[in-house]
C-alpha cells in the first residue's frame, strides 16, 4: 500500500506570533490518520508565559487569561510534543505539517528556550520523514494561480477544513491534504516517505532561491530567504 494510504501523523501548532524563532506555543495537536480516517488524537493547551497579542487571539481564539488559567507550563508542552513526534519518527511514521518549516522550527526554538533536548538529540538524527503539503503542492503545481494557505489549498483538492486555525482541525486537514495531493499526482504517491523527505529538502531550497532572486530583482537588494527545511536551528537567516 502506498504511503499516503497508511498511518501518518498530522501535526500543527497555534502560537503567539508569526516569527518561529520568537513566537511561543499556545496550542498543539497530533492526530493519527490512516487513509483519511482518524485513529487517535492528542491536544495540548500551553501557558506561553507571555502575553498573547490581540492579533494572535483573533486568529486562534485563545486569550492570555484562558491560557494562564487552563494551560500547562510551556516547557512541559514542548517536551511532550517533542517526545510524541520523535516516537513516531523512530518507527518510520511520517509526520505531516502544513508549512513544516514554521511549526518544527518553532518547536525547536521552544526546546532551546527551556533548555530541553532538541529533536535531533532525542532522535539521534535529523527529524524525518516529514511530509509538507505546502512544499509538495508548490512543486507539483508550480504555476497554479491563487493563494497557497491551508484553506485555499484544501479547497483546491476538495479537503474539508473544519475550524481553520484550530490546531486539531489544521493537523487533520494537513494529513488529509497530503493524501489528496498524492491521489492527484501519482509521481508523489510513488515516492516512499524517506525519498519524499529528501525531495522536499531540494524543492524548498529551490523555491527559496527563486523567491530570493525575485525579491532582489524587485529592489530588495539585501533580501535573504531561508531555504532550510524542515528545521531551522537559528534565526541567522530569515525574511
């Protein structure tokens, strides 16, 4: 059976902001999905230890007051999320995250912030396999016009997204989207998870180089687009 019909793990974070090196986890979800069907789920609510900005609250609906009253300490949530993901990677199960470079980099930053073992330290190697529908779709249908956010790409592939910006809903949608993309593109379905992971590293780096060139042609002479995927260890390069 092709990888997209077998067990995969949807993963998503909702956060305090849009910079993965600085933002904090507010909610997280890990959803077990096989052939589109949910087999299990885990969800976390964290107290990020900082004020959640109003624009972030408007996105995911979690206020600072609720996070402080109901959330677990941020270090415990980051540690638990990392352990769960590493447990799947150890058995070769793909972790699916839409725009994985954001979520995994943010989780890595939280682990460093709380002086906890990194994903690499726990796993003994780079985190893999990761499946990122954002990166795959952008390569497979490079010239399709329109937005590439989760809502838009779900609509393109006929995937129902219930409650966007809810971590569990987004994680489930990401997993189902990975399946839908592979169904549409047999060349994606034919790749094993390990090879697909390697290809995404190349595809993301190529996109970043192209986008950086575009920005510089438009007059942003110092623009730098980070081409590392799925994990960026530092904020040395970012746009």
